[in-house]
C-alpha cells in the first residue's frame, strides 16, 4: 500500500489506477463485468474510479457515497480548472 501512495503522489491518479489494476486484477474483475468501464473510468474519471475501487469490496452504501461524490467533484474540478487556467491563452475570452 505504501508503494501505491507513492505512485499516486508522484504520477497522478491515472497511473496509480493502472498500477493498482496490474497489482490486483481480481478486485477489478469483481467490480466491473467488462474491461471497457474501467478503461473509460481511468481515462475520463480517474478520481472516481479510484474511490469506487477503494470502497467496492464491502459494497457501496451510506457514507461511502459521500466519498464518491467528492471524487466526482474532483474529476469535474480537474477539467474545469484546466479550462479556467488556460482561458488567457485563447483570444476573445
């Protein structure tokens, strides 16, 4: 678990998800019935995919939905923050 957090800190959530998938494929197979959903999750919503995988084993219920909503907001903030930060580069905005 220590290596997972180190990868997470230095390389970001997408790379950490890929490493986690390689290290523990049984957990990913249990959570997803197809390979398509985790790949799309890693590409478009890495924080949500990571939190979902963290809580999936015991089932998602109760307060765990709060963490998933925070992860969705982090993913949205990642895209919105990038657009707002590059706003000055586009003329006319």
